[in-house]
C-alpha cells in the first residue's frame, strides 16, 4: 500500500511548464501511465517507463525512434546511441550532454542514460533536432510530437556569432521534409526532393559557387582566413533552383588564428617541379641503384561532376593536369588534407607533380561525392 502511495505521489508532482520540466526529483523512475506521449496523434507504443533526469523526460531510444520512423542502435562498448532518420544521424553518448549531429556538435539539455541496461534519450531535445513541433498539455498530462509538414532545416554548426579558432570550417545541417538526392541521378524536379546549397563568403545568388550537400555529411571548407564570415544555407530542388516558398538562412561568425603550438600538416606533393640552380650538376645515382621510372604527363578531365578517369596509376615524378569541363567550380583536394589546389573554373586547368610514391585519394570540396584515386609507383 505504501509503495502504491509513493508511485501516486511521484506521478502527481509534475509542475506546469514545457516538455519534461518541472519534475520534483531528478533521476526518478515514473510509470509510463503517469504521462502520455503522442507522436503524430498516436500513443507511443511499448512497455518502457519514463525516466526523469535533471527535470527532463527521457524515453527508450528504440521506442521513440520507431515511432518517428527512424532507426536506433546501441554500442555497448562505446556506450553510444545512434539514431538515424533520412539523411540525419544523431550520436548520443551515455552520461554526456555532447551530441554529434551530422558531424556537428551540439549540447543536449540533459545526457542520454541507461535504465536497467536500456538506452534512454531526452525526448524534447531529440524532437527539436528532428524538426518536430512539441506541445505539453497539463490537463491531460501529455506530450505531443508533430512531424514537420513543410521543408525546413537546422544549422547545427557553426552557430551565429561563433568564434572558431581554426582555419577549417565544418558546416553541419539537418534537413526535414526535404528528401536529399543526388541531382546527377535525379535531374527532374520533384516536390519535396532536392539538396542543400551552402555558400561561405561567396555570392549566394550564384548556384555555381555553392557547395552542394546531397547527404548528411558536413560541408568542409579549408584554409579559411581569420576574420568575419557570412554563411548562407538554402534548400533547393534537383534543378538547383530555390524551392517555393523560399527556405533560407544567413548567419555570421568569425575565425581566429590557431594557437602557436599547432603546426601545419606535411604536404607530400608539389604543384610544380623544382628546377636545379643554373650551373648546378645533378648528383649521379650509384650503379647499384635501379634507374628511376620515366616521368610522364597525364590528363584527368573533370566533367559531369566526376573525375575521368576516376583512377589512374602514374610514375613517380609524373604530372597530372586536371581540366574542368563543367560550368561550375571544382577543386582537387586530398582526402587526408595534405593538398588542396583551390577553385578551378570552367575550362581552366591545374597541374600537379607527384614526387613521392603512394596512393592519393582525392575529392571535390564543393561536391564531395566526386572522388578519385591516383596511385604513384
């Protein structure tokens, strides 16, 4: 009888306020019957109980994920909870308020937790990050989550007014009710489908200058100079035109120089060959050393948003000339960050000399789905 009275008391201490706030005691288990959670008008299924932590409600990750049409996985060794919906990925770490969202970092109102070995996540935080509307009805003691019905997005990072102490800027964006698609395979305009344009300090009226985001990977900008910057993000259709009504956001942030102890990475390739000084005599290789392979010149075309050929094998000391045949700007960037040629405009060329053996993976920064491999023997 006393146990029942305690449960009733715990169930009655919910104060007024928004979702999940007002519980009198943190880390208190409360029967699920004490509160109703509805997702798009349907009660959240399952036998899990609500968990209260820091005055915020948590729910079983698997149940809430299934209710919103997402997937949930728990890594026991890493103590991480991964929830995926469409192209958005949310990585929670048990007992940590730091959450990774599409490669960007954000702080949750309360940490994810384990309750009797079951992973729980903060329901309001997750709902907000899914672009859902959240409402709390005190009279019925219920939480209502409503899925987005119109296209929208969140800029996870950087935040407006941020100061980044780095020359690399990662732009993480989550999109809702806007299916991200590769415009190379989906050229026809379809309602609710398209991709994201990202401009950093470039003309936001020119789609050719935009970074094209077709999945949940962050847009990465390297060698960003110190100072003030303008970031523009916009939802567009498969034809690169803004959707209607327009969904666009502009934020401002700053970057500052790195700390003195940070050093630049080693660059294993050279853009041009180094010529010997006038009158200098080249050293003669010992007779026992095999002759070096003859350096040659190779051509790679950038066309139809791809490197052609996508994979080549060359001799050490050879040069590769990249020619951009598309009407948009491309780059030739090493995936390990060791080199980046900068923007190549239409019909422009860029030549690199590869002086060391190895396998070099390349991609285009504005269009990271464009990849290639150069093997140097």
